[in-house]
C-alpha cells in the first residue's frame, strides 16, 4: 500500500531527493514575464532561443515589447511556436502592463497581489491563470502557487485521481492552504514538480526513477 503524504511532506521529499532547482532562469523580471507567455505549448529550450533573438534586438523592456511591430515579434519568436498568436499575446500583455502598471516591473509593488491577479485575468486577452500566476510568482515575487500539466499528472498518478479534471483554482488553493504563504517556497515547489513531471511523461513514465515512487498524495 502506498504511503500517504500531504503537500508539505511532498515538498520535503522532492527537495531532499532532487535538490534546489534555481528556477526561473532569467536576467530580469521583464524577461520572466515574457518567458511565461512564450512557454505556452512549447519546450523551454525553444523559448530560450526566442528570448535570445529578442535580446539581441534590444526588445526585452516593457516599452520595447509594447511598441514592437507584430511582424517583428513573430519573426523573432518563431522558435517558440505559434508565433503569430504569441506575438499578439506578448503585445497585449506588455501594452496593458505599460498603461496600467508602469514602465518596469518595480511599479507592480503599488498593487496588491489579489488586485493584480484579478486584473490580469479580466483585462489581458490570452492570459490565463497559469501564465498570470507564473508572472506573479517568478517575476513579481508574490506568494501564488502555480498549477501546470506536470502537477496534475503527478497528482493523478499519486493518489489524486480527479486532479486532471479539477478546476485550476481548486488545486491552487489546496496547495496554498496547506503550506506557509512564502514566495520562495512556492517558487521552489513548482520547480521541483516540473523536474519530477518530466520523469512522469504521458507515454513512458520512468516510475523506477521517480522520487515519489510508493507515495500517494492527500490534498
């Protein structure tokens, strides 16, 4: 029978067995915000190539991304896939940020976390909860837990059979209510779940190498 663990115990096991992940890799909050949009439906290595293209052209500031032509962005972001859609989403996001928050990420400190999250979801076309929460956590240093496909897959294979169909906020709040409200903890936890989730792929999960082998999660 699998040993049942709560979210806090799950974190401790992952950290002990996988170690610190040093995530999110970026040189600035603005780069993190961009990466959170580009990483939708693609591998991170493709995002890194797209970001390098934009960086070479000097397009990693809020103002530059807000004012760049769509065709220019799409061409430079081609390695990240869905480049026309993502060009629109990047411009939508950074135009909103420039107009409503300010010319750089430091201006977000004037807004409460809940206010920022509600406005991102309501006012920016193409920005869903996972993207908004990734930006809040990794770029703006807010204690918001990120739920992604890796998290759902791990939970569904380790005791939470309904994880794949649970609402996003239901899962997010389950983790937030079970853990200390700490940005560094949420940051590391999500990164560990991503690392673990890469072993737990859809076609050929590497169960013998999984750090959670023999465990069941209780939310």
